[in-house]
C-alpha cells in the first residue's frame, strides 16, 4: 500500500533529522581535513541549508515513486477484477468498487468519475 503525503513527509523528516546529526558531526571533521577553516556557526548554517534541501528531495522522490508504482492487482478469478484508482480523500491508491454504475472508493466512499 502507498504512503499518504503526511506519512511521506514524516519519513522524510525523520530520515533527514538523523542525517542532520551525522552531517553536523562530519562537517567538523571533514572541513579541517581539507584545509578549510570555518567557524561552528558557519558549519551549522551549511548543514541547515543542506538539511532543507534533503527534506525537499526525499519528499519529492517518495511522492514520485508512490505515484508511478503499478497497482494492477487481481483477486483470484471469480469473474471480477479489482481495479485501483488514486483516491483524493485517502491520498493513496485504493480499490474502486462499483454499485449501480457508479465507481467509488472502497475505503471512504468518495465517488470517482
């Protein structure tokens, strides 16, 4: 099952928070090894800029891959085929049900046209 946008954002932030700590530690080690003299304040500022970029990158990539992931799934054949569609209420791919010629989300009931 795909993640919601909120779940993608939380995962991206958690991943980046861990990366922030690692990056902050290593910027104090790597810059002096390269002969670059910097202050602790500049090191934190550089790390913060790259942290914001990392959150955006991680979120966009996660949403891209969630959107492009194939969801063609079939049930054991009993004459029916389960079809998935993106539900804008649930914010994920959900099975679509049909009743009286109307398609709707099997989770929240949102009508799909």
